[in-house]
């Protein structure tokens, strides 16, 4: 009899745990949040980098997210773009950095770029692109792993508004000197990514 009672309590605790987990996931993925429009830095000065020219922002919207893109150029560098993808929902973190490229027919491989940010190479036919990327929210560049999701759960429980964003710095690779392109892209990301993160944090 005692064994049956102990087993009943164990099953009850497991069931309660599963239900709590499901409720948490439901809240994070689709639960109500304070109404808020996506935000992003617009000041040209924030995007200015010595020795680089920078174009005006272009805007697109897809799947509830806003895509803010600026082109960077200089004589000794290939075409380079910065894209800020922003949303007020942590659903933005569900898709990996490679998903937009895989969905467009690219083959994707990881790449160890110099600097502190993750990178990949997207290839399609003769096209090759180096992509340096990071994930962030108002607390900083937390990535899209357990720390970021834990913070998102806290926001949901406390009904706190937040900005979630991905940063992509994309440079064309011609095969002539990939290492030099990776160095340039990493240096540019090291300048821009902390600025954008600082803007969101403020």
C-alpha cells in the first residue's frame, strides 16, 4: 500500500512539473505581452565607422519582425551589409542564423572568424557570403541559448516588455583572400554590434 502511495505522489509531481513546463513554454512562445512596436537605432552617427562609407537604412517586414539594412563600402573591401532584425517577441530566437539562407537555397557551413562573434559561410553556385552574427535583447548580447530563454521566461512572468534582435554582418567572398575579408568583417562587427547592443540597453 505504501509503495502505491509513494508511486502516486511521484507520478503527481512529474505531471505537475510537465504542466508547469508546458505553461511556461506556452507563455514564452505565444502568451500575451505588453503591446509595443519594434524599435531600432536610427541615428546615422551610431552606424558611422572610420574608413567606411555607409548607406541609408532600408526597411522590410516579415513574420512580425522588422529588417533594417545598411550597406557598407570601402575601396579594399567587398560588398558588406549590416542587418538588424528586431521584434518584441522572443520567437525571433527560434530560428537559427542559418535559416534565412537555407530557406533561400544556400548551403551553410560554420566558420571560425576572428573576433568574439559567431560566423557562417553561405554558398549557392558561385556565390559565397561570410555572415558574422549575434543575438541580443535589452540586457545585452545574450545569444539564443538557455540564458536568453531563461531571461525571456522571466520577462513573460513579470509582464516586462523587451526588444529582441539579431545582428547580421554579411560580406561577399570572392576566394581571393577570405582571411582578409573575415578580418575586416570581424573588426566591423566588433565596432557596430556593441553600439547597437548599448542602444537597446539604454
